[in-house]
């Protein structure tokens, strides 16, 4: 399974136009209500109560960011918990970091010289020549990240370099079904960091670069299969 798309950068050394080939991804989007409170939702006539989990890997407490001073907040934290991975013929296991298939990753590491698009037009070019970067960590959540503080938190807490909304789900499905998977994400923005270069045109450029690397990988993978 070859997955490609765009992502935001949460690492100051990963720039717009770069293509990240992560070796691990994780789901980082479990929003938790304060434990002494509960979230009640109604489905027809039935009321369902949602409470926060008791255990977590780490957490970001919203009360620490209350203004003008720290304090209580009903939306207590973002909770970073392992996911339950179910696979045919194997017992359920709890995992946080989802690994990219190592054989596919090794093949992809041969693509460092792929020429990536730097200019949107004759007069609008990126200041840095885009590159393919390997071995970084990616994260996925069902929110579009445009917040400098949270961007910095993810990088410091988990060494996460890119943020997106799909990769972890794709990798989880591939692991559950025993299908090798690799991910290519083109960087389109700085996820709430310095956003002076963000634009629809750069989103297109990032997508084109990710696709270019994915296509080159498919060609190289085909050659590897032929040789063996």
C-alpha cells in the first residue's frame, strides 16, 4: 500500500515543499473532558455518557493555558493513549507508534536524488530547494492543526515532524490486514508556525512533490521485484 498526501510541518528543519517519508506514525487526537464531569450525548431516546480514560501516555492540560492565569477548564486535556490493534490470527495489542514496513522504507531511502518542484510560477519560488527527508515521525488527528503552541508541544513531547489527518488510519488498516505500507507526505504549511508562505498554490506544489516521490518509489519497487 502506497499512501501519499500533504501535511503540516511541526519541525523547524522541515520546510514547505519537502517530502517526509516517516518510519513511524501515531494518532494524537483524543480530546478529554474533565474527570469529574461527563459528556452526555443523546442518540434518539437513549443517553450515552462519555468519560475520560484513566491511563495515558502523556497529556496536554488546557488549564495551563487559561488566560490571564492558569486554572480549571472543563475541557481538561488532550490525552495521548495507545490504540487497540486487531490482526487476524493474533491477539489484540495496544500500540502507540505504528511502524512503516521496514523493507519498503529501505527501498524508499534510495530516492534521495528525486528532483522536486520548487516554483509555483516563473516569479513565485520557494526560498529553499525541497528535499526528501527520511526517518522522521508523523502524527495524525481529525483536526486541521493551525496552532503554534500545540505544534511546538507535539515536537517537544513526541519528536513529531509532520501532522496530517490520514496517515495513522492508513497504517493501522495495513497492519491489521498484514499488508506492507509506506507513507509520503508533502509539506504544505507550518501548522501554525510562521505562515507567510502558506497558500493554495503551495498546497498544490506539496501534493505534486509527494506524488512525484510516490511514483518514483513505485517504479523502483517494480525494479526490485523484477530483480528478485
